[in-house]
């Protein structure tokens, strides 16, 4: 009996030592040599498989120890699949909590105001942190998948920096950007000024894209908007170079010539009256607001001073004087 008793006591002591050792180990910083270690837990992984994936990715933690920690803490069934990062100084217990809480490592894609949709697609396609489900799709296919009201995507995505869990489908970024622009356009349309020359909010979006490309100073956007709104109301041609450039497509090589202004395209506002058929860029919130709330002004012309600001004129003689002063 004494032998059995002694063996039992020894077993209890060994168990206590193991538990104590596991507790101590779980609170010690893992040695990553000051580097962040990335790893992924595949969907459907159990605790044993997940522990092995973590170790094989280069996380300095024995798979058996991590599995024991997860089981002992009652969290073995709560691990979430996804991509993670082990930061320098983190302990095994902090790492376990990160996986249980689904604190996925994040990627980011910046979409810049004034970009075309083609530039947006290029940036998303180049992101190493996204799953590229849409890369082979046409623009029209993508818009169908988004259940969009429009077949062509230009202007319909909000320029912003989008954060996402690494490994997320790129479709999710498009969904976020489309929803964001739809919401901002709806809100701006509801708060619009009276007497605007737009039949619908899509025409306002087209104007916002022109303002985005024409304006170097945020403070002048409402005045640029007023000029173009006044021209539409009076039946004047908009005569804005960014629309011509957009219509040139790949023919544009950084300069625009008189022959380009005379060459008709659906986007040439020197040869065609009214707005172009679609937006020409992705407008931000300031341009959306300006398009739907132009300044109270009779101005019909503007010319750049050369310092980023513009001179606005109500008539052609004033405008010609400004052109002679600042352009000639």
C-alpha cells in the first residue's frame, strides 16, 4: 500500500510540476529575435492541427505545449481560422487569446481621390494580402456581382484606405468602397441646393468627378462647381481638359494639344454639349459636396494663377484679361 501511495504522491507532484511549468511558460515572452512572425490557421483545423501549423510557420512554440495550453485553459474548441501575426514580446497565452478572439493580421489598400477605376483595380490586384477572386473578371462582371445599378464602374467607388483581414477576398473591398460611395452620394443628394442643373444623382456624380480633377485647392471646389453649373444652365460648353484626357485613354501621354481638343470623343466637352456620359474619376466627399452645393456666383470662367489657385470671371472680357496676366 505504501508503494502505491508513494507512486500516487509522486504522480501528483509530477502533474503539479507540469501544470506549474506550463503556467510559467505561458507567461514568458516568445523569442522572435525582434521580428514579427506571420502564420495562418486553415479553416476547419482542430487544436492539434492548428498548433502544428503555428509551429511550422516559424512561431517559436512547441506544438504539444501550445495544444496543452489551449486544452488546459478550456479554449481548444474556440480557435478561429485566419491569418495572424506574433509580435515581438508576446507570450504564448497572449497568442492563444489573439487566436481565440480572432484578432487577425490586417492588410490595407489605399484608393486615392481622383484615381480612375482602372487605377483602383490595379492597386487591388497588386495587394499581396488579398485573395484575388475578381482579377479575371471584366468590369461589367464585377458590377453585376455587386448588384450595382450601373454597368460601368467609374466614379462609383469611394476613395479611402480600406483595412481587411489578410486573406480576405478582394470582392469585399469593392463591396465596401461601392457601399461607401453610394451612401455618401445619397446623403449629398438629399442635402443638395435648389436649382441645380442635374436630372439625377448620377449626373451630380459625373460633375463631382470633374471637380475632383479640376481643383487643386479644396477651398475653390464650390466655385469650380458654380462655374460648371452656370455653364450647363446657360447652354455653354463645359470645355474642361480632364474630360478630354479621359476620352483619349492610352493616347494621352502627359500633354494635351489643340488637335486633341478638336478630336471628338464621347468625353470631349469642347465638341459636345452637356456632361460626359460617365464620371471620369473617383471623387471624394469634398467634391461630392461641392457638386451639389455650388457657390452663389455668376462666374462662367476660371484660369489658373500658377500657384495652385484660380481667378474666376463673370464674362469673357474679364477672363481674357486674367488669361493675359497669368497665362501669356
